[in-house]
C-alpha cells in the first residue's frame, strides 16, 4: 500500500484499493506527506482544464448548507475529518437541513476584512486572527496551537506605530474566541506574542522576548 | 521574461488572497467563502465536469466538495500546499468517489451505457506551459513514452481506473499497470532533479 500514493492521487486505484488506502491514510502522517507531494507534482495538469461557470443556483444551495458549528470542530486532522464527514454525511445533511431552517437569521456572522496568520518556526499556521470593520473585537481561531510547557500560555499584544504596547489577552487553545481590541487599530498596528506563566500574567509589558510578530492583511 | 515575472507575481498574489480567504472561513466568515467560491468555482467545476461527464453529477459533486472545503478550512496548511492544490484535491476525491459509486450502479443496470462515451480520447498536453510548475511537469511528461503519457493524463483528468484504461485503449491490463507504475516512477525522478 505504501507505494500506492502516486496511483491514489492519479485516481487509478479500484474502489476497494481506494478505501483501503484511505483507511491507512487517515492515521499515517508519512503517507499523508507522500500524498501531498504527489498532489503537488500532478496538479499542474489541471491547467489544461478550461474553467466552466457552474449554474447560478448552485451557490445558494451550498450557502444553505454552511454551518459554523461544523467549521468549529477541533484539532482533528484533515483526513480524519474528511472520513468523519463522509461517514456522517447523511446524518449531517439531515441535521443541517433542520438546523438551517431554525437558525436562519438568528446567527450573527462576522464579515472579516483583515486577517493575520500566526505561524510557527516551520511556517505552520497556529492561530488565525481576524478583524471585521465595525467591530471592536478581534476574532481569534486556534488552528494548531503549539504545545506549551505546563503552566505556560501565549499572550497576544498589540503595538501601534507610535510605540504604545497594549495587552490583548491569552490566546485560546481551541475554538474561536472574541478579544477586545485594546487601542485604535491602524494600518501599522503590529501583533506580537510572548509566552508567559499562567499564574503570573503581565499586563503592561511581556516578561519574555516575543516569539512572533506580524500585521494584518486586507482580504 | 518580464511577462513571466508578471504572471508569477500574479499567481503569488492570487494564492495569498486565497489563503487569506480560507483563513477568514475558519472564522466563519461566509462572505469570504462566497468570494472564494467566486474565484475558484469555474476552475473546479471544469475539473469535475471532465471526470463526471453528466452535469447533474458534477453539480452534486461540486456542492459536496465546497461544503467540505468550508468544514475543513481550518485543516488547510498553507505551508504544505498551494490553496488551489488543496481545494482541487478535495474536489477530485469527491468526484472520484462519486464516479466509482455511479459507475458501479450504471454497470449493474445498463452496462452498455458506459461504452458510449469518449473517455478514451487522447488529451492534448501542449498547453501545459503557462506556469513554471506546468513547464517542469510538461518537460518530464515529454520524456515518457507517448502511451504512458496518455494513460497518465487520462487517469488524472478523466478518472479512469486501470480496468477502464485497458478497455478504452485496447491495451492488456498488465501493460497499463506497468505503464502507470513506471511512468509515475520516472515522473517523480525527473521532477526531483
């Protein structure tokens, strides 16, 4: 099975071989990397495909099925969640239909206009930070937060071009959290992260060097 | 040359934008998702239509795939894959699963239907020159025997299995399997140098 990654991506595995391969893929990180590499190698062939506009009504069918609860599910790998969704497809479709009918108009969806991807040493995304125009809140989503030593947390700070540094708060371990923006946001605002003791959290200045720094990008 | 640089820059810029949109999707921003759909659905619908030649299947498939993209946006790893590569993999997998399922159904009820289509027709590979990655892949594909090149392109773009490739091209199954296995090995070797 291990040498089948190329054929899996190419699509030539038969139904049974394909499902066996996917079972293995769900937990095997090495195989996942192998599959990604093959996707990368072969995907330029898709340049040969002419775009075709999908029928106009399709978008609203898709939109009706979008649930924030689904996007909230936490820290499962892509393949796990893919298989999870495949298995749950029928149940989910029914639930979505029911929830969709009852929740329309109740939810307040953010319209994000700027994002910052907080990345680690291998440039892997750890958190996504977003702002939405009229709101004084940052939306912060934990994507793959780094492992912390016991009792340590990541604190987010905001620095404005005039040099003022303000504490935003402790970054979440999972899920989405709203955080108050501590000062007027400007295009030059920088966001920085320090690692601090959970029980001795500084409020004015970090006690350690920043481990990350970055600014928001307009979408 | 400057044209090349320009298009390289444009592609990089577009990728950054798609990444930002996917990031906003992880924050439940449907407007960002709508924009993502607008920017990518034409291409991805084209991909799906090649694999599933019936529009009705292709539309179902595209719908499922975009719901998956929304649900899995936080599993996207920008440092591991370009956004279009990630999205097109979801779409292709969805299409291949549907194709395998539907082919089985059609095969059981009306087997003659499957033989009508033109799925075995050759795919012109000359237009693979638009991006740097495309040029590299094209050069490496050129080093394969022409039949090897064709079965690989047919499999990737049309979703044909070993058996289908054998019957559509009138080639023994064993030969097809060898062509593909060796072809992929050669391709990998060539792309890595």
